[in-house]
C-alpha cells in the first residue's frame, strides 16, 4: 500500500514545541493548557502578539522551531518504521518552505524515519499538496490541516485527520494517538 504523511503536527508536535520556545524567548510561563485550547493554527495570541507580530516571530524562529529537539508524537516513528518493514511505500508531503527541504529530510532520517529517494515532497501550497496526493494515488493520507483533507474527500484515498484543537469541528476519521493507526486504516 501507499501511505502519505504530513510532518508538522501530524508526525511531530511542532506547534507545542514552538509554544515552549516562545515561552523561553519571551520570558513567559503560559501554561500548556492554554496552548491545547487554541482554536487556530497560529500560537501567538496567548503571548499578546498581534497577527503581524506573531507571523514575524514565527518566521524569525523557523530554523530553531524546525531543527531543535521537537518531539515526535508517541508511536508515530514506530508506526512508520513498521509500515516500512512490511514493505509499504511511505511518502512525506509537507508545506515546509523549499529551502528547508534537504535539511528536513536529513533531520527526519537522523531521527529514524524511513525515507526513500523520490518519496519526499516539500515546499508546496495546499493545492499543490492535493495534486501530489492525487498523482501518487495514495491509499491512505494523514494530515492535521482540514483544508487539505476536505479537498480529498471525493477520491479513493482514505484520509485521516491527526487530531488537533483547531480541527475538532471537522468530521473525518480522526487519529488521536498513533497507537490507534492500525485500527483506523482497517475500519
């Protein structure tokens, strides 16, 4: 089978990691419960930043956010390693900026994610992501972003939504914890 995965907030807990970094950089102690209740992807509001200030902080912190010790969601790595050992094709499809593609691929490889040549797509907008997913004719695709998954509802690919506070309104098969993955794909 062909499996596709978004990276940020699907395989790794990027936003929570960034929230922790913001607390350090801004010398704040905003509790994680505030982060967990956010209804948007953006994380700057609890720090009293405007959208423009939040965007500037995010963009100036990207390298640190992407390539420091961002935690992998529990069982995500083991799930993908298991799929790889079973002979399935694994594709990564991320919106991370193009100039971070090689570094992201290397970082993920170092963490132990199975990556094959030609199976890593990076640096595209949502519409381009959707086109790649359709062209690959994936059997299963997992992402946290409703805009991508809702666009894929009329194709053969089984779409699974990685649960996040900002996507709770969406009615799609939902992955709360990676240990549930096998049961969800069999359903």
